[in-house]
C-alpha cells in the first residue's frame, strides 16, 4: 500500500530541497537544515567562511560542503530565530500551505519519478568499473557482503547494528546525526546535484581506489589469528611501564603498515611532510581501530594486535583495554567488507582542520563515491552506522592519549624507552588532544 504523504512531506525543504518535516524557524525545512540553523544560532562566535567564492550549491547532496553558503541560504529563504515565538499559524497561513502542497502533489502525479541517487550512480558505472575481487571464499568461510551484510554457505543474514555504550568525556556532539556531518559530510557523499556520477570520472579514479583496496587486502584482510597460539599482551607480573612498552611495540608494528597504506591515498604524498605527520598524529589511532576489526573474533570476544592478544580487562590499563574491546566489537558487528574498511581508512586519514588543496579534495570525493558504491542500496542507512562508529573511535583515541599522559607522569623515563615512531606520533599529546577535540566539535 502506497504511503499517503502529509502536507509537510509534499513541500520540499526551502533550503536544500530535501523532504521537509514541517515549518521550522518560519520556513518549511528538513530536519537536517533545522538542526544546522539551530546550531549556527547557538554559536556566539560563528565565523563560517567560504573558500569557493560564496556561491556554493546548496542541495540535498552538497548541503554540508559549505557552512557559510548554507547559512546564507537559510537566511535568504526567511529562516529566523524570532519566528518560533509567533505562536499558532493563522487560518490564512494554513490555507496557503495547503495550496502549495496541492501544487506539489499535482506536479508529482504529472511528472515521472526521478531516479534515486544510488540507482543513477549504479546504472552509470556498474558495467564500467565494478569494484570486485576474484578471490572467492569457499562455502565454509565467511563471505563479506558490502553494506553490512554477511553470508555463509547456508544463506544470507543481516547483522544487527547494536552500539555499545560510548565512553564519556569532555566534549561530544549532540547526537550521532550531528557527528555524521563530519564522518561523512551530511548524510550523503559529495557529488553533483543530480546524484549521477559520470562514468569517465569514475574510470579515471578507479586505479587509485583499486590500488588502495588491493594494498589493504594484502596487508590487513587476512588478520584473523589463531588465538590459541597467542599470548596475552599484559602479563600479571608486568609493571605499568612494561605493559605500555609492549603495547606500544605491537601498535607500532600495525602503524608502520598504515603509513604504507597512507601512501596509497592519492594526494597524500603531495602534501608537505609536516602536514603528513600532523594528519597521522590526528587520525592514525582511529584508523588502527578500524583495522583491528579484522582481527577481532566476534564469537569469543578476543582481540589480537600485531603479535599478542589484548585482554579486555587488563590489570594495568582496564579502562583503555575495555574501551578498545567495546569499540572494535561494535565495528566488527557491522561486518563491513575489507574494501569498505579500506575506503574508510582513506577518508579518516584525510580529515583535517585546514582547507585541503584541490587534489586532496578530489581524493575525498573519490573516496566518498567509492564508499557509497560499496555500501550498496542501503548506503543512506549505513551512513548513520558509520557516524556512530566515528563518534566512538574518536572517544577511544582521546582515551588512549589521556592514559598515556597519566602513565608518563608516573614514570618520567618511560618515553625514552618507547618505539621512536610511537613517540613521534603521540609525544606531543596536547596537540593531539586539541586535534581530536576539533574532530568532535567541528560541525556541531
């Protein structure tokens, strides 16, 4: 049975054209634009800036690309904080809204429905550059299906997306939907207003994405361990400092491979070395958590680092180890394919608090488009899952730095015995904490 749309749903958002949820701040808007306008008004020092000539397209796909132009669009169509005090709408206003709704309803019945963003994208490229791999598993092996599905020899099933309770710390977004503006700008990847991605553009970018995913598959996709052969990372007789040295060594081995992965991300090698290091300092622990989902055993709840098992309840760092387990478990339960994890690693790597050069922006757009393709027809739903994931990985990344600060205060000589790469990435902890704070507040 076809759903009967309400008046509010018939009238599109005046700001971006998405389906509206009602009159907010005096204008028909969607929930996304309502929340954006509310946050923009609550910031006492909102200094949005446009780097593209103050003429950006504001539509459903691109609405989060430029906060300045989106706010100007809100004001232009008449959104006003004062509008909320006007009380109930008059009869004349209600009649006007009903007339507008009837016009849109008539228009909808006389015009053919536009194709969805995903169907347009798929029809353009599915026969040109399907992102697929020939290493088919046997029926006894788990099969990764893009979009959070998993299959085995006995059929297909949906893995429930159940998030563990997040770890509380100082600054968090209002909700995961707010955080989605950073994890995946808006709830949609960037693209043109029609949602159609030209096949030629995708062909040109295919080598970059394929190279990234192939490298990731070779380095990380076979990380399932025989846990019976691994020892616990933290021995009961270890001191706190000894535990951290061993933890840092295992983590460094993973990070060395992640740096090689970063070199596969188009545009990263063209940045100057200082920016490359800052991107790694800001994002590498989050990327590590993404990779660890491939060495987590959902059935037994065991997690392997490079060469050892990471116990859930460590006698030296119980808060950090349990937080890492909760986070990785939540990510692993989505059962995203290794290709999706690889693309997410590239997206997280390029996140920064500076305006990226055009070639990095192009890489971002390519990664977002590839992610949408890999997630399949459920990409819009799964983006909210990814937003939840990013919120949790950011919190655990901060907790790692806070625990490291504490242990270095207890053992002033610890830093000299840590691996050089680990020291370089995490020694300037105040800067790291500031960058992680920006990750959770940039788009509030």
